[in-house]
C-alpha cells in the first residue's frame, strides 16, 4: 500500500479537521491553534524490530531511572497482540526496564494474578519480567481538573517506577471506538477491580459508554500523565488493526484495516491524534470499518477532551525516519 504522509491529506478527510475549524469560528476566524506548540511525531512504515528501534531512539531521552513499559499482553491466544520479538528488541535497549500490566475487570483468566500469569506464559511473555502492578493492591492518584473523577485507583506498584514507555498496539475498541496510548495508560494502569470500575461506571451503570465514558477514560489517563510528567514516551504500532480490542482475544473481529506503520512521540494527544488522522486518510474501502467503530462510539471525544484537559498538543509535524 502506498501511503503519502501529508498533513493536507490527513485534514482533507474532515472528521478531525472539524475540531480545528470549530476553534477558528470560536475566535472570530483567528485560530487559537496558530500559537499552539507543534509536537513532533516520528513515523516509519517499517513494522519490524528495526523500525520500532528507529522511532524509539527519537523519544528515548524522556526515560530515565526505573522504566515501566506499559503494553497490552493480551488474552489467551490473542491473534493481534504485539509480536514478542519486537517488544524484546526494545526492552534490550532500556536498562532497568520492566513490562507492567494490571488485572482486568471483565470475565477473563486475567481477572486474577494467578490466571494472568498463566496467560502471560501461554502468550509467550516468558523472556521478560512482567509486573502485575495491582498484585498487592492499589493506590489512589489525584486527577487535576477532573470533572467526573477526582482520583483513580491504579496498581500500587506503579509508584515503584521513575518513568514510563507506553508501547501500544493501536486498534479499535468495543467501548472506546479506538484504543491508543491514552487507553493504554488509563484503563491499562487502573487496578483490576476498583480503578477499572471507576472509569467504566457512570454511577448507575457499570459498562456505560458514549461521550461520558470517553471523558472518564481521559481523566483516568490524566492521573498517570500527571504522575510521571515529562518522564513519559509513547509508541503506537499500527498493525493488525481489528475494530476489536486485544481484550477480545480469539473472538476479535477480522482485520480489515491495512497496516500503516509505527508512530512515536513524547506528546500523548499528538500521537493519538496523528494515528486517528492516518486512519481517516485511508481510502474509503480501507477505513470504513474502523471509522464506523470510532464514530459509533463517540471515540473522537477522547481527542477533544484530552485537549481540554491539557494533555498535549493537537498540532503536530510528522517526521519520517
């Protein structure tokens, strides 16, 4: 597939550009985005260990000390999770790094630490240490400016780390529309029972979706984002992108979106927005299923609310490496 990396190409598809247009209108035609800091998003079409290392090197300076590598290790037999050899190649470049996960809320062997560890073995995560961060309980992190949540429960071991690499398989999501770096640090770091329930509940219904869920997910992410501050870096791997999350395992819908590449940034909003922009820039036949999943779940609210919560820049430059 030939893929042209052009900001003009991204924006002509309109769905994301509408955010910028609304900002223009609200300021009488003088865009407030003009003075906004432009983030750097590094990109390669090379979806391999070599390609992953190329983009990682551009953002590695944000990481120091004891590094948590947050990724989704998948349900038993999940067909679309990140290739283990790719993950291994990055871990070998990060001294004092540990893969981190949390237990889950939905019905799964990963609801318990024991079942989670058996799943890790079955899925081939035997070459690295995996810290199940809520194995010994959770701790509350504050959410500055939270509208729905003032704090969220995360795995207590999160406090043992100095910085975090968010290594994400970008894909669709049953409730979120899409799952990028934001979802990985929000739901992914929330403790299996308490934290994940805080994010998924609207106070009446546990599995409440729509715009309110997007806002609560962003607020959960804001807690982790604030805790680590500038000591975070993000990678989105856009391969095997089913409309289903990796939490659906072997039940995931077939992949209909073509592989695009790997993105990396030290800006959370910019990397997730760039990833969504790349989806919208695809031909209609290739983007239809993913766009339908995103829009039917109000998934774009993740991006606009991250901006409102001060979690990065929606203005970015793609730098191909």
